[in-house]
C-alpha cells in the first residue's frame, strides 16, 4: 500500500502559521534563551489556569525536575501507576528514590482505593527487597489517554498519607475533572496537584517538536524548577552581592541540568496553543464517532470512562477479546498493518519491564488489574487530521479481522 494511504495511530498537525512563527525566530537575534519561551509559558499558564508554567526540554525532563524540586532522594518512595510510559517511574529512579506501583481501575488510571493502606504496606515490602527503608513521599497520578484520573480521591488519599502530588498530564492538556466540592478544574489548574507535567511530543495535543512544561501554583517550586532547568545557575540571590552589577558574574546554586526549551520550539508551541480548542473538538468528535461505530462489535469496547470528566482523547484505547476471536494481539496488529492501519499498545505495565524487575524488585502479580487490562488494550488511530473516510477504513478493517 502506498505510504500516503497509511493511517498512523497519531500524527502532528502543522500549518503555515506554525512554519511562519518558527521562521520569524530563525531570523531574530534569539534562537534560545530569548523572549519566545517566556511568552509561551505565560500563554500556557493562562490556558490551563496555573499561576506558573515552566517550559523544559521534554516531558521526561519535566518529571525529573519535579522530583528534584520536591527534594526526593534515596530512602523516599514515589507511588505511581504501572500503566504509563516508563518515564513516569524513571523520574523517581533518576534521583535515587524508589518507584512503587499501585493498581488501576477500569479506566486504566490509579485507583485511590489501592493507596490506603495496601500500597503503603507494599512500599515497605519493596524496602525489604532493597534492604533500605523508602518511605512514601510523592503520589504521581497519570491521566491515561487524556482522561483525568480520580483526582478527588487521589488528593484525599495523598492528604491522609502526607504525600506531595504530581499529575502526569502529558496525555491530558485541555482535559478537566470535577473536584469534591463540585468545581470543574482543568488539568494543570491551581487547586489540583502540587505540580502538573505536560509533554509536547509530536503525537500530543500540541507540539513543540520535543518539549514539556511543569505547571504549579507554588512560586517557590516554580523558582526551583527554573533554577534546575538551567544548570542551577542564577544571577539572583547572590552570595557576593558586591558583584551583582557585573555582567559577567553568576553563581551555581544547585546541581542542575540543561533542560531548557529553545525559542524555536516555544514559537511553535505558541501557534499550536492557539489551535488547541480546535484540536480538542476534533479529537472528541472522532472519539464519539468511534463509540457509535464500535457499539455493535461483540469483541471490542472502549476503555472505561469516568463520570465528571471531560476527556482530552490523546488516545482512543479499546479493549479487545482476542481469545474469542482466536487471534493474538500481534496477529490483529499485523492484519491491521496489512490494511494500512497503524495501531499501538499503551502500555506494557512498567513493573513488568526487565530493568524494573532486576533493579527495583517488581514482579508479575504486583498489579493484577493493570496486568489484566494490558492483555486486552489496543490504541486505534486518533489525531485531528484523521478524516472520517480514514476512520471508516479503520473500523472496517477491525470488523473484517474480529467480527
């Protein structure tokens, strides 16, 4: 089949406005560390209702900096979901902390009921395996596929356990959830998690090619994040104030990293952000159309949905009864590929990864609900440029294979 006929599971949407914005920066004096980054941060913070947004090199860098900003380290545990990209758990390991995996509900997101007291006990079991004493410090929830986790329940659990909270909202820019008081909150808005992390990879809702951000209501956390993203170097808070007026003088106040976003990327992010509402509207319309077309399928059903949320549909994940079809998932994906349809699996549970089993001590059976979901899930093509005709091809191919 010709390349132009192939339907990927995800794809960026770039137009002439985006190209012009990047070209304008290319012709300016600043390719990096210029004014475009601050403008992008301000626009993002305003869009999600956050007091502060700190732009960084990618979503993984954002997670790493969030762990650093909270002072996480050896002896600490970071509770998170097994159904996520490995970066969510790796962020804890980057700073010497221990990732601990709680189980999920039917939506694939963390189930607050597994946190008290079962997973505190599980953290101690991990401690015994590692011959250390990691104590839970952080709860990092994941908004899988663009659906916010049960943040009312997670925040309540975190408060009861004395945990700081991080929302891995890399799938959920523009999504919203309803808090315990009945208020609708955007993912990243003040009043939710202590920090919310976003990714701007090409398959996400908006793209900066590579890029990420952390949103927070806490000015001290924001200042710490800005320091750490740029080598820990600053010209403010100087220990030698007599040199403050010297243009050459700076101080490294902490061990930081080069996790900056360039002005080229920020310019692209600014124009993409202006299109976010249109992108979300299209994704949601396509999801409704999938729901309608797949309703009659015997072996296919969408991943669970939670009431009180507005889904951002980064992904359209379905559960498939492969056994009753007499086919493996690999066979189904292979036959979809032959029909020119891309698909993906989001995700292999992190605790089953060989590196985690060897070095963290996780094992099969740690999170049975996540493991059961993993056996059935498949992500179908979903992106703003997906035409209805192409979507019909996806559904027809799936029907031919399964039904």
